[in-house]
């Protein structure tokens, strides 16, 4: 699956805007749409949607399809997903990437909270199917990276259904699947296997 890679701190900061994250999500899920249609779906003004779509286009995240006129020109996403550095030695890029990551995590939290608050209105099979949990594992940095890549590979057969509706089973619904691994915060002094030998 193609990704739009962001490394310019100005692009990272521009993309971190909550409403722009909403807009790009709409374009990727619903397909090309005008600023007028985006306003109908989001409740934002047409002028506001036009402005934010132009900002997305400025950094290569959206583009006009070449059809229509004025505010009735449809816009589309330039890629089905976006990525940015997990590590960089450039402090400006690091700061901007962190701000974007925090904005995305906050968005995940908001959506997850909405689901949990309303899950009992969903059919029982969907309530039961939606996972919630965590696991503590001991891995190296290389193994954690490999695990993330394996999860990504597992998702690809389902992700391909985004652009190919004919591949979707009749009962399929759009699902937000979030996976996030990070070193756990340590409290106090961790126990050591060799403590007895060091302190007889």
C-alpha cells in the first residue's frame, strides 16, 4: 500500500491540525468530494473546508481531480496513508513529528471512547468481536520493529478492500484497527535475576 512520507517540519505541523486529519480521513474513506460535500459531512463551513483542503494540497496530501468549477471542484487524497519519522536527529523535525503523533493518538482515543460509550447499541456479534486489551512482552528494539511489520502485513488483505469494494463480504463494516507498542514506563528499581549473587 502506497504511503505519503512526511519529513518537512512545516508539513508535519500542518498535518497535525485536528480538522485536517478529519478531512484527509474523509477523502480516503469516502473518495473524492467537493468542499461543499465536506462541509455537509463535518459541519464546518464551506470556506473553512476549502482553506484546509488547500493546506493539505500545499504539502502534497490532497489534490483536485480536475473536474468541476470553483468550490465545486472535487478533491482527493494523494495516498491511502501517511507516515512520518519515528526517529530523527533533527530537533525541528522531531518536535513536529511528536506533535503530529500526539494529535493522531488523541484522535484514536476520541474515536475509541465514542465506540465504548455507544457499543451496546451495536449488534452483539460486533460488540463481542471488537478487541480491547494489552500484553506485556520482552523484546529487543529490532524484534519490536519486526512485530509491527508482521502486524502490518497481516492487515494488508483487509486493507486492500478499501479500494476494492467487490472484495468486501456482505457483512463487512469499516473498522479502525489501532496497534501501538512502546517501552513500558519503569517505576522504582527493576528486579534483577542476579541480585542474590551481587548482594549475598
